[in-house]
C-alpha cells in the first residue's frame, strides 16, 4: 500500500514512507568515503586491480537528480568516450573517489552528498543547492600514470613528426620514428578495447613499411576483435610469413581459428532453425 493510500485510509505513515528514494537506497549501499558522503552499490563486478591514482580512465556515466528519470549529465550518447585523467579532467570529488574503488568492466551506482558533488550552491540552472546526486558509472578501462603519460606523449610525438615532415620534407629521417609511434598507438588502442582505432594506426604503419610484422600483427588482432575474420587471417598470415617462429603470431592464428569455428557453428545453427520444416518443432497447445 502506497503512502497516499495509507493516509486516505487513516493509517499513519511508516518510517520508510517518510524517507526519500535516495534515503531508502542509501541504506543498502557501501560507505567508501568514511563519512557516508560517497556511497556505492555494485551492479556488475569488475576484474583485476582497482584504478590507480593519477590514472586516465575510459568511462561511461550518467548523473541523476532525485525524482528525475532523465540524466542531467551523461556521456553514454557519445559514440566513443574520451580518455579522462584523474585530478585534471574529473571535477567531482565523489566521482574521483568512486573511480578509485572500481575495477575494469565494473558497473556501479553511487550517491554523492553535496560536499562531494556540487556543494551548497549547486550548479544553476541544472543542479539545485545542497543536492545529493546519483551517478551510474561503467569503468571500461584505465591506464596507470606511466601508461597514460606514454599515450599522451605518443599522440604529441606523432603530431610533431607530421609538422616536421611538412616543413623540412625529411621523409627518410622522420618515417622510422613515425613508424614506432604508430605501432605503439595501435598497441595502446588495443589495450583500451578500441580495435577500430588500433586498426587505423596499424594500417598507417603499413603505409610506411608494408612488410612490418608487428604492424601486420596489430592489424590482425584488431580485425579479430572486430569479428572481421577473413581480414584478420590475411593480416596474420602475412605477419607469419615475415616471422614464422613468432609465438604471439602463431597463437593469434590459433585463436582466430577457434573463433571462426564457433562463428560458423552459430551461423549453421541459425540457418538450420530458419529453414527447418514446420513439422519438426513441437506444436503449442497440442494435447
């Protein structure tokens, strides 16, 4: 019976009826700040280590005000979330504390009290004063401080190399350095589970050296993640031709074979179900 039904029938409201939705939710959440300013409820467990301080994170998030169904802030509508560095790109103290408690692949719900969110003033016109906010956060991946600095340095290095090439035309001097940067960027994007970008940088590396085994291998890995099996096989076979005894390449070919076999089995099963005679399935309602 709802609180309004209770009142109409002369029944005094219970303690739960007097609580707001966020107050009821908070009772079953974990206190991670020590003062109940940041509360956490894990929706889906993650794996591996927790986020390190000064890491850069790849996250999807949505922020909600109490009694509102639509988020006041979200990046879930973006095709590709951007990498954000803790202490620089994330402005909410509560979100930073929450992320430090998360593992790769984890999905969690957080309540941030005003001290850990938008303070006593709020953020007009969206956030009222002294607002407790709820955030749902999915941690896709993160780079630790050293990896993050390397990624930023690689991106900057590639830009500088392109500028130098445009100015002085010293292609034979710039290309070896550019190739190394492209290979490393391809590797980083594979680690961030962004195979399309990994493939893009791997193919750029192949424009410099079409027989580079590492570039062929990176492209093969990316295509496998994209389920482009024939293209993955082409890249990996070419990589194996350059380095026949490379265990990583040979193991990736075995993985490709296993994935492709599973894919064919699923396709065959789906076709069998689509074109199976109607009489071969059990009839609903038959006595």
